[in-house]
C-alpha cells in the first residue's frame, strides 16, 4: 500500500495532491487582481469642479488688506471665466468687500487731508 508522501500518484478521477494550480497572470496584471472583463468596479465618485485658489485668497485679503483683495478678486474672476472652475461667488464677494473697504479708506484719507489743510490755513493765521 502506498501513501501520498512516498511520491505515488493519486487514483484516476481523484484530485492531485497539493494546492490547486492557478493560471499565470495576464500581461500587465498584478497578482491578486481579478481579470478585467468589462467594468468590475463602479466608476469613481464625481466630486465637482475644483475651487479657484486665488478666489479664496482674494476673499481673505479683502478682509485683511482690502486693495489687494480687490485686485486679486478681479484677477480670480478672469481666471474662473477662462478655466471654468468654481469660486466665482467668492471672487465676487472679494471684489465687493475690497471695493467698499478701499473706497471707505480713500474717503477717510481725503477727509483727513482736507482737515489738515483747513487747520493749516486757519490755525496759523495772525
């Protein structure tokens, strides 16, 4: 009587001893991946268009240094029209806030200059 350890062959109709054989992988396929027959996986999720980075920077600048926010907001809107990215609302808000705050500071500087000139003319009169 023979045992499987002495090199004897299995009886006809029985599976061979040892692990089952696997076919060699196809060209370009890594081990452990299923063969690609169609689309075995769902398509990747759609995340939408990216937001223009300059629009975000413009809004932050319009709240901290208004003239720079105004200028970068205008540049961001031009980029968004050209590239089709999201962020037009952010850029528009940066233009509006930057414009209002810049106009307010310009008005304050003009009033201050007028006040200094008025004080210089009236304050030193004999």
